[in-house]
């Protein structure tokens, strides 16, 4: 029995939701998001909340139950507040610069890394060592942050690289003389 799935997702004022042709659409102040619904799950919109229940008693339906409720929660959260990931760049000469729909990274390679910012994602660089990624789609924001981090993951000896804000880097001791 899913504890997460039991709780309905509240719809704040100004947010509307509808189910049509196997698609759940949520519209709010920041924009509109939609996801395809699963046949194993029943979605009900009533009393300003969306409830998610398994359609049958199979194990597969119960497995999807909590995940589908979380996806609905992410849709509602995205159109009301949006999502933000902050990356910190550590290292001598490592820096980032947002240029319109491009992100320019200098990460110690012989060349600069130019990344195209995906549609629906906004990138800001308050300073040269901080990158703020924001948008209404949690999956797109997290995926783009992971792609940036993939270019230079933090290493355990000096801690140089790209890390999420608040991430703990396990440090190792260097060589002993």
C-alpha cells in the first residue's frame, strides 16, 4: 500500500486541471504542463484536489501508484512555483557565463564548452562560479543540471569540479611522504 499515493494533490487557487484523451493537463500562473496518464491508475479531479488510485489490484498498478502521484505533484508545483537547481564551480580558472540561449563553461579543457539551453529552461550566472537553472518542468531542469555536472564531476582530492549547492564531496587524503 503506497503511503505517498494515498494523499491527494491539492490544487492552489489559480491552478486548473483537466483530463482529456489520456492526458492530464495542469495550467497555472507560470505556464501549462501535461503528462500522459497510465491505464493502471485512475485520476480524479474534485474539490480542488487530484486523487490518484490504482485501477486494479495488480502488483504493477500498486508500483505505479506512488510514482504517478509524485509526477502529478511535480506538475502542480511546476506551474505554481517552478523548480531551481544551483550548481557551484570550484577550481582555478573554472568559470561559467550565460549568453542568451547558450551557456559557456571554462572547465580546464583546451577548449570552452558551449551548451545550448533547452526550451523551457532558464539559466542565470549571478557570478562566475555559480549557475542557476530554473524552469517549470522538473525533469528538464534536473537533466540539464546533470549534463552540466557531467562535464567535470567534483574530484575527491581537491574538490575541483561542478557540484550541486549543498552536495557533500567525500574527500580523500593525498599521498603520504
